[in-house]
C-alpha cells in the first residue's frame, strides 16, 4: 500500500518552557496506512501528536501534510486541512450530550447532508453511541467516552486521524473492539497514526512502527519486523 | 444527634462573640443596646434558618427521598402553561408596573433592569465561555464615561453616542482579553480584578478628562424625536425622557433586546463554540474551534452589553463618578449570574430582581442589611448549588448524574 507520504516530519524540536521534549523527530507516514508510535511513559509520544496538530508548536523543523508545510498553522487551521486528533484521556465535552459532542467534531463543516451521513457512519461504527445520543458525555462509561472521542474526530471527515492512547484504562475485551474499529476506519480510506503503550495491539494492526525513547525515534521498521525484534520484545512486549 | 448540634451551636456562638467585638467597638462607653440587639437578631435568624434547613433536609432524606422539592414542582407547573402565556404575562406585568408603582419602586425597578442586562452580558463570559471575570464593571464604566464625555464635549445625543460606546467597550474587552488568552481559573480572576481597579483608578485620577472623584454631571437624558410639520418644512421635536416611567420603559426595551441577543448567541454556532471552550479547551481546539477569536469575541460581546447599560445609567442619573464602579459592583453582577444559575437566562432575570430588590426590603436593618444579604446567598448556595432556575445542562450535571450513571451501569455490556 505504501505510496507517497501523507505526513512527513523532519527534525522536529518541541519544548515545554525549558524542557526539550522532542529532540529532532523525523518520520513519514504513507497515505492509506496505519502507522504506530510506541514507547514508554514520558517518551514524547503525545507531544508528537500535539505538535502535528499545532496545539504545542515546534521550535524547529518542518511538518508537511500532503506536501504542504503546516508547522506554522494554528490548531483550527491544521484541522481544516484534514487532520483530526482524538486526544489522550478521552477529552470529550462532559457537559454536552453525545450528539452535541459529535456535532462539535463537524464544527468546521457546513454541508449538512454530508454531516448527517457521517453521523450515521459513526453510529454504524459505534452502535452504543446511538443509544446514548441525549446523555451527557461526562456520564458515559470509560469505553463509551473513548468511542465518542474517536467518533467526534471522525466527524470532521479527516484524511489523517491521530489517535492518542485509545486503549488507555479500558478492559482487554473492549480494547480489542476499539482496535477492530480502528482497522475498519482505516479500510474506509483514512490514514491513521496511532500512539500506544499497548505495543502488541498497536503493532499487530499497523503497517509500520516507530519506537520512541526520551524524545527521539530510535527504531523504525515494518510492524511485523518490530514484533520479532528482540530489543522491542524485551522492552515493550514484556517477553 | 442533639448533643452534636448543641456543640456546633456553642462553637458558632463563640465565633459570633469574636466577630461582634470589633463591630460594636472595644470601648463600651457608647454601647448601644439597640445595635447589639439588631446584630444578635440577624445572627440568631441565620442560626435558626440553619437548623430549619437541616431539619427539613433530614426529613426529606429519610422519608421522602425521591420526592421533588416545591420549587421544582412549581417549575414544572409553569412549564405546562404554553410558553407564550408566561412570557406574554411577564411582559404585560413589566409594562404595567410603572402604572401601579410609586417613584421609589420604579427607581428600584430600573436598577434591577440595569443589573439584569449586566448579568446577561457577564453570562456570556462566565456562563458560556467559562472565563471568570472579576472586573466586569469596568466595561459598565467605559459605557457611562463614553456617553458622558461625548455628550458634554461634543454634544452628541444618547443614540449617537451609544454605538461609539459599544465599540469602545468591545475594544476594552479585547484589551483585557488578549493578554489573558492563555490564562485560566485563578490567574484570570486576579488579572481581571486588577483591570477593573485600574479602570476605576484612571477615572479617579485623570482630573483633566474625567474631573476625578467629583464626577461628570449635566449630561442630557435620552431623547425621542417626533417629526413636526407645523412650520412649512419638516422639523423634529425633541422629547427628553426625564420622568422615571419613561426611563423605565427605555431600559425595559434595552433588556428585552439584550435577552433576544443573548438567546440567539446561546443557540448559535458561536454559542456552541463557547461551551466547547468552557468544557475542554484542547478538545475544542482540536475540533477546529478558533479559540483565540472565539474567546476575544466573548469578552467583546460581554463588554458591549455592559457598555450599553453603562451609557443608560449615566444618562438616567445625568451624573457619574468613579465610585459607582467599585469592585463590589462586579461581585454583585457575578452573584446574579451564579445565583440565577450559570448559563440560564430566566435564572439571571429572577436573580437580578432578588439581589437588587431584596437589599432594598432590608433597608430597615441599616448597616446589617448586607449581612442578611450574605446569609441569604449562603443559604441559597447550600440548598440549590446550581442556581434558582438552572440551565437544563447544569441541572442534569448536578442532580441527574447519579441516575444517568446508574443507567449507564445497568445497560453497560462491559
């Protein structure tokens, strides 16, 4: 499937005040793929995603989305280009209903008919959400909130979906469900960049994998190769 | 149980004694039994109220835990009546009020309406966008001084000065909004508090422009213009709104327009974006909300409504001075928003009347009326933390969440 890259990061440096969080990240994601970024806590995985979407801008380096530089853009402008992110820790809008949450995802769109269509698509992916349309986001269960966060980011009809720890704090059975859905979303044509601590799950659905350690990418390979890699097995797969 | 309550009472009385000493003065030569009696009366009223509330709550918790309070039942009863009748009835009542009331009551009514429009404006910033603003009264001052200065120096009429006041208010809103874009919570509160005081101090000290603490006076009242054909050509007769009922109707119209404006904003795309920012700013950014502009817009629009109220206030009194714009006023407006129910328009209207009219009722208590006011606020917050008439969103959040959680748990497949 590997064609031209949809996203390219070249030597990205990001700081939180004095803390050098990303120390020169370079990676590229082919269009139509699932790519994952694995690594320990505090390696800078979430920061990488926030840098791509413009929430935590980089000091140095270049980010190209579909060949266009986007590192100078504000988050809403990045979103307009077709990058959507489901943030870590199920950051939904707790005092908005499920439906309102999903509608917020389509905030930048004006084509009402297509929005309604996408809403049905999201309900098809996550049938539970359809039963909860009127319920406040904050009162959903953990798994439902995660589904809502992913569903909301899909409502902008993105060409690149950034997922930050979709398995965080969920029961194993539910994690499997979420990953199946991620695979399904990818099949419908959305490129996915996945950040995960659950390395096994992430690598098993991805085409390529990147391993991150303290602000640097230390290893990039085919996901199947990484699953066999001794170093990765020892550090992240607990074997 | 009783012993516990008695011990609490003793503690309260101990603190009461400590509090009373500085209030009555250390030297007892000028001890006034009447004053002491009044203080004691207010405090014992608070204590009695406290016990009544507790007894009421205990009874409710054990015997009729599921039953709705009378406030909610009254609310439901009102909701059954078609909307057009309730709103029409309220407007009719507001319109006929000056016919049955005396001048003092109309004056209080005008003050109520001014504060309601301030509350509605602040509701945009605090209730919808979730930005705590403790210096809101500064924009009210901007409106008042803009009209005063334009009228006194250039002779501009109220209606001509109003748009200029609105624009200046919006600019001031952006001036306070821009540096605080990255701030949240406590820090934002401190900066806005400082801003409110800066505006007041500038007005107080810029003698050459604002006449300092003496204030400005002699502004013309708002006027109505009627066409006049008597002298061959068309001329305009000017009718100044000097009487209290006329001014009352003017502020009533302003308030009605404010309500319509705020309602439309609330239900719009922008309103949705404000709520999203209040709920989770990062998630809002990621959904494509241009947070910088939307937040500035909240400040600017909130300030615009305050500026209109301010211009009316200066025109009504035909006088203004910096001491009208103390921090206390910001607090009262914030109290109106919180007491009414954050984000709820009917709540703010009711709270505006209660907070402005009730202290008038307590005038008989003299210096202790603010104490009574505080007691009422505290009791309210204990009994109904979500406000008098909560926005449906908020009521669900505070009271309905348990039920929803239960539902979520029951039907959860995981």
